[in-house]
C-alpha cells in the first residue's frame, strides 16, 4: 500500500511534506485516509499538473474544508525563482531556491521545434569532476522528488505550456539520487498530468554502474547519456574521479549490457579540452574503445570554469575529432554550447550568486 512521504528533510521553516513528492497512488491513499472519494485525487492531480495551481485555495472544485486540511498537511510551494538571466537566443537560466534556502540551477532552452528544460537533481555533487563548478563546490543534499518536479513546473509556467523535453544535466548526479529522480520522472511522464514522454526525458550520468544496471530493469524508455570525456582509464580518472570507482572498461561493458537489455541507444558525452583530450591520438583511442558499439557521441567545447585551468578546443581541433570518429562510422555530432553568455556552465550561476550574497553581507 502506498505511504505518504515523511516530512521534508529541510532545515527551513516549512516542514510540511511536499504535495509534489506524492505519486498518484500516494495521492489516492491521502484522499482515502481523509475519507474522500477516489475522484478527489484526480481533481488535485489536475490542479497541480494541468492547471499548475500554486495555492490550495485556488482549487475551486474542492470543498473548502478539504482545501484547509490539505493546506495544513502539505506544502504546495516547493521552490521559487531567486534569480533569472537571459541571452538573446532565448536561453534563460534560473537560480531556483528551495524551502530551506538551498539553491540549484535550471536552464530553459527554447528552439523552433522544441522546448527543453535542463534541471538539477542534487544540491551540489559528490563526484568532483575537474571541469565542473558544481563538483568543485561539493555535495550538500539530494533534492526531494517534489523539488525536482517543481523545476519542470516553473518552466511550464514561464512558457505558459509544458516543456517538450527534460534533461537531467543541471547540478548533481541523477543516478546518485536514484529513487527521487525515478519517482519524479514517473510524475512528469504521467499522461493525465504534465505528460512528457519518457523518450523525451534524458538522464545524464557520470557512469554509476550499479544504478545503470538498476535503470535497465525499470522498463522505462528514458534516454541515457553517459559522460566519457576521455578515451583511457588514466586520463578519465584524472578528469572524473568517479572513474576510479567505476573503471572505463567496466563502464563500457555496462553500457553494452544496458543497450542489449533496453535496446535504447546510449549517447556518450565528450567535452573537448585543449591539448588534454582533443588530440588526434585521443580520437583514435576513442574509436577503438567504442568499436562497433551502436551509440551516439556528443562532442562539446569546454565551458570555462574558474576552478579548472584549461581551455576549450579550437574549432579546427574539434572538427578534426568529429572527422576521425565519422571515418570509423561512429555517429558523432559537435554541439554548440547554448547558455554561455548567461553563465550557464554547470554550477556557475549558483557560485556567482553566492559570491554576490557574500560581498553584500
Ligand atoms: S559533471 Fe556532473 S557528475 Fe561531474 S561533478 Fe559536475 S554535476 Fe557532478
């Protein structure tokens, strides 16, 4: 039987559980425990995820007594926008503040054919990738399910319509907050609610092998994107310390098993860093590593962060890298970074906000 989540683990003033952390079954259990008919759960679900209600009192087809009871028992305000910055392309970055004052980043990326929202899964990250501001700042806590869902709802309110795509590429390692992320995905995927198709939701991981094995068995059609960033164990471990825990050869085997089990193509992410991992020899080693594994490779130019003293590859080096992969029949694309002018590199808005707050105090 579904249970109601425990009170928020926040240290702020509002200790009520988040209504957005409840699954559909849990919502039904709440209504049943309050002596309400089953259709009440559906009504509340529609208010939350179709009408995007932000106040209990707005739910006009619910009896006043029930609204008051729900207001006493559950918070409907998981997060608020603390700062916004936009660039001319329409890409917008939000600093999202949770009830305990912790902040994460979210990026809204509109394009003619899609509206993508990039969301965070943790406050900080424990994996400390060399090129990532979030990792360098360390881990604070997992986001609750409702705090993850809330980021999608903020985008839906700003766009006056639901995002078409959701990518877990903001702050945090989503597979390190597995249960809350999966529950959030099931909520935003619900066809009687936000209704974002599973194939339009991407989980990006640094390669947490046990969680990838678990994900393969979930029967959910999400996209999986794996950060490689280096073609050898030695170099990858230097750039991504998580590589010491989950070595590259084991990671590639896990990716092959994931593909065999789910039949879903994996996308490998590779950030090109000048003279570190972008040389022709690196491209050839990457070809050998991937061999005939059916996959996609996304190449990205490094977004500079102050904590990492390195530069992005030149366009020429990047083009040469793509060419080498293409020659080996590897489906590789050089992605244009969007959001650099709004400080959209991982962790940067949060750090600059913290700097401003510190200098103001
Ligand atoms: S790149 Fe991802 S996994 Fe690595 S430190 Fe940053 S948030 Fe964590």
